[in-house]
């Protein structure tokens, strides 16, 4: 049981990374619009995040310091500041989307307008960040997020022709109804959602919070090899359910409520209840991750005491940043912006900032001063990571032009 | 204690910082422009207008079909009231937004007028029928939702025919 709970950090991070507000919408949207023609992006994304999250966890376990802490030290204050600015901005957008996501999930259960629920959700997120021990937090929300497995159950209940589904997935093409630019835009969105920067900031900071050492490198591997593929599986299940239920009806997903429809239509009330709990837990978990990540990156850059292991009075600036990030995101969320569009932009803009996050991790994981001779990256990992770095740069360069050309994926 | 390793050199770190600031600024502008719902641009030619009419019809069809599916789920007892009520209201709002946006586009010529005259009544009918479903669900007539939603089938067909005509 202890071993099962040991991977809770990976599961929470992966649930947050793969099935947060952005992924829930993006996966359902792409499944409904492009069928399974973008499923390959999720597979590419999960390999990338497994490689880099493993590196960041290994760095944290060996150095006892998270990635962002080392970025500034290894690459300098200016690079660190550029990284901080980009990460903090995108993180704040993501936090806005997650708070709205939690409120929307509650709204679907209560009929209360989600705008009225955002302040209460923000308060709850802050209270959990402030009071709940890290281990309890990761276990509750990571494991509750597993309710989203109900999407896989719904797909199984639909009873698809698995060989045909696999064949469709393995032979992607740009649908006749869309053009290559829109296809690329959504592909980049899915890739950005899979490799969202806050995942590695949270994962490596969480590893430090959990007190990982060199002895925990096995736990690190188990976390990334179980947690992230599980998150990717949930992503694919959401996409597949939308492909089977929504696409044939010409339904395009632009509301969170629509992505739950396939489960309701296949599994009924129980399925719907489970999926709404799953959405609540996943978005709430992601809100915690992004709120804490705001504090982590800021405190780690400026060298302040940080983390939930410290009493709040010992890490006042860290907790102040978390609180201000939550307040800012709640106010932005209540301003009337469309939460789904904020979500879409946050994941696409994440893609633009990916090299800033992942390049330093690769540098540090190859530095014998930090990792020692025994634990630096091997050739195989470096080969994969380098290929991904090239992909990340290409994706980053293409993002803003694609937003403009496609008018935000229209 | 780990050794302090060299900081980034100023030669490439400064441009990196400037690029980072520009990227953040660009992203902020894109976000502010992009996060406005149902944004509409002008239609200067018939082709522009036709493209907007197509998008309007596609988005409306999605909203109509969503409500039809919600009504089916409601009638078979597969969902609870709050979920149905909020979901139908969202689609009603979406449809109202789409309709309002399309109505606000100035048709550039007589050909566009004809297109507008064809699509607008379909949107009006769909909005009325979606509102009927919302009323039924909010009154707790969950089992009767599919019969109330029956006219939406004709609306969906009309939208599909409209899209087929556009080619």
C-alpha cells in the first residue's frame, strides 16, 4: 500500500498535467473535431514529459533542490528571470483556467452560476495550500482524479472495433473539413498541454517536499512511468469518447459540460456523477499545483524559504505569492473572460515557452558537478531529450504565427 | 554544498531577456484580443460573408445537436437536473451569441442579403426551440425533454442543408 501511495505525487502531477482544465477541453475538442487524427500528439507528449520529468525528479532527489532553484544558479540571473517571467505569466493563466474549471464543475452539480462560485473555490484552494500537508494533498486529489477513468469505461462500453480504432489512430491525416494550419494549431495545443511547464516545477518541488534522496530514484522512475502514461491514457479516453459520441453529431466542444456528455449518454447518472467528481478533483488538483508553482518559482528564483514543510511564518513570502496568485487569478476569472478560451490560450502559449523550461533541465542533468558521475544522463536519454529539444524549439517558433493565422484555431 | 557554477554570459543572456519580455507582451496582447467570446470582424466581400455564414451555421449546428443529445439523456433518466439545466442554458447563451454576432455583420451586397435571409430564420427557430427545452428542464419535466426537443431535429436538418448548399 505504501508503494502504491508512493506514486501519488506522479499521479497528481500527471492528472494535473494531462487532464486539467486545458486537457479536458482540448482532448474532447480534438476528438470531436479531428477524430483520432491527433492522438499521436498525446503519445509524443507523454514520451517527452516522461523523459524530462524523470530528469527533474532525479535532479531534485540528488541535489535536494528543485529545478527552478538550479536554473538560476546554473544559467544565470537573466536567463532565470526570463524563465520566471514567462513561467509565472503562463502559470497565472493556467491557474485562472483551473479555478474557473472547479467552479464550472460545481456549477454543473448545483446550478449556481460559476462566477459566483469562483471566490469560494479560490478560498478553498488557498486554505488547502495553507493548511493541508503536502502528502495528504497529493494523495487525496491525485487519487480522486482517477475517477476520470470513467471515460475509459465509457469507451469500453461503447464497444468500438478496436482494430479499426487502432488503425485510425495509427494513420493520422488532416481532415477534409480543416486545413493544415488549424490541425497544427490544435496539435501544438495538445503538445503544450502534455508538457505544461508547471508539471516539472511542481514535480521537482514536490520531490523536495516529499524529502526524496538518492535512495528514492526508483520511486521517481515509478512516478513518471506510472503517473504520466496513466494521465495520457485518460487523455486518449476523453478524446476517443468524444470521437464516438460527439463527432458523428457535428458537436464541437466549447464548454466543459459537453465533454461529460459522452459518459452520461453511455453510463447514465452514476457515470455522470463520477465524471463530475473526477473533473472537480482534477481541476482542483491542478489549481493547487499551479498556485503552489507560482510560489515555488518565485521563491526559488529569489532564494526565499519555500514549501509546505515550512511553517507559514517561516516562509511568509512564499505563502504571500501563492495567496496573491490565487487572488489575481480569481479576479481575472470573474472578469467575464471565457474560461475555455483562457484555457486554450494558456496551453498554446505554454508551447511557446517550453524550451525555456526544458533546456535548463537537460543542461543540469548532464552536469557532473550536480549529478555526480553515476547519475548524469546516459547517451540514450540524451539522444531522446535532444530530439525533443529540437521539437520544443520548432513548436515554440510556430506557436504565435499559428495563433494569428488560424485566429485562435477557428 | 554544491559549487556555484558560472552564470550565463551577458552576450546571449540579454537578448534572451528582451525576447522573453517581447514574448510575454505579445502573448498578453494575443490573450486580451483572443479571450473575447464571439468576436466578429467585418465582411468586406461576399466570400468573407459566406465564410462567416458557414462558421455561424457550423457553430449553431453544434449547439442544436448538443441540446438534442442533452434532451435524449434527460428523457432516458441518464442525467440530473442541475447538469441538464446548466448545460442547456450554456448552449442557449452560445446560440444567442452566435445569432447576435451574425446579425451584426453588415452584408456587403445583395447576394449576401440572400444568404442572410436564408440563415437568420433558421437561427431564430433554433433559439426558440432551445429555449423551450430549457424551460421544460427547469420545470423538472426531464422525461419530456426529448419530445419538447423534437423540433430541433428540423433545425439541425435545415442547418445541414444550408451548409451543403454552401459547398
